[in-house]
C-alpha cells in the first residue's frame, strides 16, 4: 500500500489518546480471537511502513503488562530495491531493545521483470516475501507470524474480491498457513488506518518508502480505497458499518449452497447440544 495516499479525517488526537485507542481496539481483537497465547513466539514482520511500526511498538508495549508470557522477534526484509536505505529502520530497532533480525534477499529483480512484462508487482512481491518470512520464522522457532494489516485493508480486500474476483472474502484475524506450520495473526485488523497514520506520524517512525508499490498509480486497491472514501462523505461511519458486516454474516441468505448447508448442519448440531 502506498503511504502517500493516506488522508486524515477530523482533528488530530494527542499521542497518548491515540495509543490508548488503538491499543484498546487491538487488545480486544487479540483477546477475542485468542491471537496471542501463553508461550507464543511471535515473528512480527516489519516492512518499514506505518502499519508494521505501529504493530511492533504496541505489541511490545502490551508485552510488558500482559498476564501471559510471550516472545517477540521483529524481522525486516531488505529486497534490494533501488534507493533502499534501511539504516533508519536498523537504528530504530536497535534503540527499541526489541530482538530483531534483518534479512537480505533480491526479490526486486524478479518483481521488476514481472512489471516489464505488463504485470503488477504486488502479488508476486507478496508471494516471494511470504516464502522468505516463513523460512525465517521456522529458523527462529516462531509459531506465529504477526502482520500489520488493519481495518481498511480488510474492507478494501472485501470489495476487491467482490468486484474483481467474484468471491465474498476479506481478511481473517488469524489463519493457519497451508502447510500447517504457522498461524498468521493480524492484531490491528479492526484498527483505523487514519489513527495508525496519525500515531506513526506523532511517533516519528522512520518510514521507508516502497518504490515498487508507489510507482503503480492505477492499482485496483487504490481505486477501491477511493470509492470507500467517496461513500464516506455521505455516510461518515461507513467503514465501521462495513466492519460490523464482516462480523455479522448470514450464510442462510447467501447463494453459496455449500456454505448454506454447512451452516445449517452446524446450527443443527448446536441445537442438539442445547
């Protein structure tokens, strides 16, 4: 996601107010979905963007007061993009006291070749990055991988799948990888992107630009984001309404017969147990 497209709505909140608000939402998600449990070793992916900085910072702060014990290792991947300068991120990590590891793998060459052939970089870049992070997580002994996706990512993904792929699918707060090795968790999945952007700005995180993402001005995700922003002018609370819809699904009123039958079967088993 391009950092430059973030717009701020309403007055800026104070740092402590923002921290408490985002943390409260994050911890409600964490406890409600059991995202972090006793003895977990979390690998927190930090790209150098506002979302991953905010996630790492708040997860680390929560660790100090948590009633359970868990371990954090931050992992950053240098993908050898032109103009990349990871020194500010490295300095921040060293000053934070958070255990961390910086990897270096040339994914840029493959992604650039994909773009030259007329494709877009995001899907390939994400797949290559994911494979490298999974390998790192295994070597570090991590059982969970924490990513910085937020509420607006989930809503945009929902509409992208609906409009362009014919699927009713968003982003889960957690899922198990296909090979069964890890759980991927998204503690910020119910948090507002605007609040995260304000928090990152006030915390003065050293943001690293993504030259690949920023160079693709016609991404479907950006168009969907603009659509939601346009609708927000008519319905100011539309993002929270959409989020509520993701938690208020009625399988019996959808056209997917397989989902409907599974829901009815589960509902029947529930009634039998009552």
